[in-house]
């Protein structure tokens, strides 16, 4: 029989009823009528060094359409297509290590870092510290209709620059939010509307041409706020965010007009809650599109994974770095992204490494990617089920040439590891290895036999060899 190894499932490792998990795999619907299966799982992309900087972390990126800028540690760099770079603002940015916010016009960049703001002239390659002209300590910047807009730490005000002039900040263009009483957490620009996100509410504004430039859109107040300054993104032509409000916190939403639509699952929400407010408030998100999938990526410092929402499939999965010294997972290395020079570039949250990300890369800068898929619990009204064999339909025969070698230097096939739990994931068996075929052995069957009996069986498959892993289907023979 087929069972839930491949299907419309999501990471749900906190749920004792289903006990699912999906790490470094993502699902795709097969759109061809009459195909062998309706769903397939592909491996998530690997990383390759594009360039490195003298110090890290890589705190922010900007692609103007022709030029790429990156902030790493306390320096602004311009990065070129061949991976070389030049420092444009050296030792200027604060060094506390948090993310930077960068917005651009046709003539300038505005860079906000550690409570300061810098205006960078793209033609002259010069910059000015404009912090003294602002009404507070800036934390984020956006650009719309020829204006830079900044928000401030611990404030319910936002300020608008002069037209096409990030060096000029008129005092009359300091706008205090009146429709809600709490402080502003974040801002986003969508369809030329400025979304001002408070701790418990969201108010969209529009450019009306008054002295304050942006004014409230009547009837558009949203009764939920934001939990993280950098947890708000433009995805799928609308606004996505992690919420908090007077009733609680830590759900994921997308805007349908001015109506929020929940996209998180109970498992995702339970995980976010378990991290605590301190970690979630430092959440940093980005989005990117690859191979027809639009992904919203949530990096949360100090946790065991990065959460990823696949917009096309409406499914969540995890991306994580395997830490062999501790035998645990940590979050994926990327926490900011631009698509520049035809490449997906992601900045490392710890080091001064700017990585290219691609499904063509089978490891992460030489480090193994451990991929894991855990199926829902196999149960039949609490009766014993006798498990004869399990076949996982991998795309086999994809081993490299020359082949992989074992510890003794002998050629070996790529391998998959199976383990199972008979108590809903509380304890686990030893790992059982099956071969997945040398290069060209495309009809290799990956089978585990004599699997015993259980009332509550959870199967988990993991792989780590550097090949393009694909799970097509899975079949369990049982009585």
C-alpha cells in the first residue's frame, strides 16, 4: 500500500498524532494527468562561496538592477559579477552584528544600521551620516514614490525624506500614528501603499500629496500587529508577516487586500511559541523564487532550524545545517537574499561569506546536507500491524563518477538510512542502511524487509550523500 511518506504533508514534529517531519526536502505537485504519483520530494538547494569579506556577519544586501551592495560587519561593499568586491564605506557601520536595512532610489542608497542612517550617492560613491536630521534612532527604511521612509526604535512616528533626496529630512514630514496607540514595529511598501505595522495593529497609508506626504487609508486598519521588525516581507505580490496582537502572538499571515489570511499551521505556531518572544523578535525573513516555487524563509537566531513556507504548495518545511560535533541541527546559514548576476546570493548570519544558493550544489561549501523525511504514524485502530517490507521509490542510479568510497577506500553506492519508532516517536530503533545504486543503475529498488510488528509505527528516512535526492513514492507491505 502507499502511505504518507510522499503526499500533501508538512513538518509537524510536535504533533503526537501525526509526528511528521521534513528537513531539507520540499514537496512538489506533479501536474501531469495520470502520472505515477501526485507528489514528489526534492532536495533543497546547496551553497557555494561566491565571495568572502574580511569580517562578518553578512548583514544585508541590495540589488539596484545593475549594482549589488552588501553590508558585512562594519563595512559597505560593492560586489561584482566575478565575485570581486570593493569597500565603499569602511569601518563606518556599527559592529553590533544585527541586520541592516537598505533601500534605494535611482540616485541613492539609504542604509540603516544600529540606530544610524547613511545616505550613499550612487554616482559619486560618497556618503553622509544623516542621523542627526532624523526624529529618533532609525531601525528600518523603505522607499516609495521618490521618498525614503524610516521608523524609529521605541516610537510611534515615521519620517519621510525629501523627494529623491536621502540627505534632506524636513521636520514637517515626521508623521505620528494616530489610529493606534502602540509603537511601530516595522514597515513595508506594497502597491505604492506604506504599511505601518504596530505591536497590535497595521495601518496602510497612501501618498496623497499633502505636506505629510503619506496619509491614512480610511477603513483599512488591520486588527493584528507584527512580532519582528525584519519578519515582514513582500511575497506573492502581497505582504507576509509574523504577528502579535492583544490576544496572543506568533502566527504567520498573508494579506488578501486588507484582510489577513492565516498561513501557519498549529505545529509552526507551537514551534514559534517554544522559542520565546526574545528570539522571535529577532526573526529575519526573506523570499525568493526558484524552479516555479516561491519560498518565504524565516531565520530565527539560536534555534535548531530555519522555517520555510512554499507559497505554491501552501506547505511548510525546515532547512537546517547538520552539526556533527553535537549530533543536532542548527539553522540554515542564509538570512538575507538578493537575486543578482543571475544568481541567488544569501548572506551568512555568522561569517563574512556571501554564498550562491542553487539546487545544482549538493553540499554547503563542502559540508554535508543531511536530509530527513518522517512519515505520519501507521496505525489501524490500535491493533498490531505486521510490517513485511518498506520500499522507498528514490530516483536511483544517480551516484557520482568516480563513485563514493567507504572508510576503507572501496567504491560504494549512495545510501539511505531507515529507522522507526513504535511509540509515536518517543524512542527510535537503530539505523538500517540500504543502497541506492551506482551511477547508471536506475532501476535499483531501495527496500527494507522483516520490519516486525507495531501498534504505532513511525518511519523516518535520512540521506546525506552528495547527489540529487528525489523521493518519488513509498510503499508499505503490511497485514
